[in-house]
C-alpha cells in the first residue's frame, strides 16, 4: 500500500514530522513551542502581521492559477529549455532509480518541504530569535512574489510531461498526486523551482539559528530536495539554477529587512546599536 493515499494522510505525516523537528530542534516539549507561537500571535502585533502576510501570499499563489486559466497568453518555453539541457534529468532518474529512494524522495518533496517551513517558525520563536521568524516570513513572501510573474509569462512544463523517457515517480508513493497536489501548483509553474528556492532560503536562514540540529539538517534537506526534483522527474536544471538564485536573494533580503538594514543602512544601524550600548 502506498504511504500517501490522500492529502489527508499527507497532512497527518506533516504534523508528525513537524512534531519531531520541534522536539529535536528545541529539545523541549513541542506543545510548549506551539503555546509560545499562539501567545506571540495574540500579544505581538509585528509577529502577527508578518505571519498574516506570509499566509496571504500563499493565497496569491492559488489566485495565480485562477488568473492563468483566464489568460489568452499561451506561450510555452519547455522546448527551448529541453534544447539547452537535453537528457540531463532523464539520466539522473535512470541512474539512481530505486523503489526505496522513490519513497524517501517523495516523503521529502511532499512532507518534509512544508514541515521545515512550519518548524522553522516554531524553533526561532522558541529561541526568541524573532529576527529569524520575520526573515522566514519575508523570504517566503519574496520567493512567491518574484516567482509568480514567471509562472504567468514564462511557462515551462514539468519534465515528465514533456520528455518521453522521464516518469513522474512520485505517483508510485502518492498515487493521487495529480488529483490532490496539482490544484496547488500548475503543471507549467516550473521556472523557477519553488521547492529549490524556498529550501535554499530556509537553509540560509537556518545557519543563523542557535540549534545545532537545525543548522545541520536544513542545509542537508535543501540538498536532498534539489536532488529529488530531478530524480522524481519534475524540474529542469534551469529551474533549479533559477531557484537557487531566487532562494539566496530572498533569504538575504529577508534577513536585511528583519535586521532593519534595508531601511536604516549599515552605518545608521551601527550607530543605533552603539548608542544602545552606551545607555
């Protein structure tokens, strides 16, 4: 029996995975971390606004699919991408093809990917490192804000839908993937790869965490997610390259904003900190 029978099963796995991430990342009861999150939502306006903004941009991603259906723009750049890359993804898939690896890759693609985002908020909240919480929220918003115009005006189909020698392996672990997951992401919303960009953003920000586990795990997760997008037959190499650039940019911009450097500038921020130390 496949491990992911439906999105309901996937959601249960996400909750369980987040629980263990919080446990390993904080070494405390995950329910205590959840309580701190709820407390911040209701007591900190800045915290709440960042969280609401992040959730809102996810709805914009859904709205992009509605807008795309009503557009008369019908360009398709998939053939051009294939002309540049050739059989790169097919070679990766055929070289590493293994049933166990298919299940593990699918688990990371469907379950671990969102679990890392959720757990990041929890771990940084537990650490009271609110700058990293705000950086995560801003980075996610920038990833979607920059990617959505490409989805609309630079459509590229997923590899398996174009290349005759590439299969969508994720359906072996998640048979209803096309019915359940597809409404969240269009078939031609391939460039840039958000799985790459968001994973890279989470990794860049995680390097600032005080959790040794999180500092190590999240970058390794990003590397495996990048491998998985090829192995599962979903993304092109170009998608990954664009996703890495977007992820680094979004994370650095999110960190700058959370630290006040984008508005104040480096010198102004140093002066402000110097005055605080003098008082």
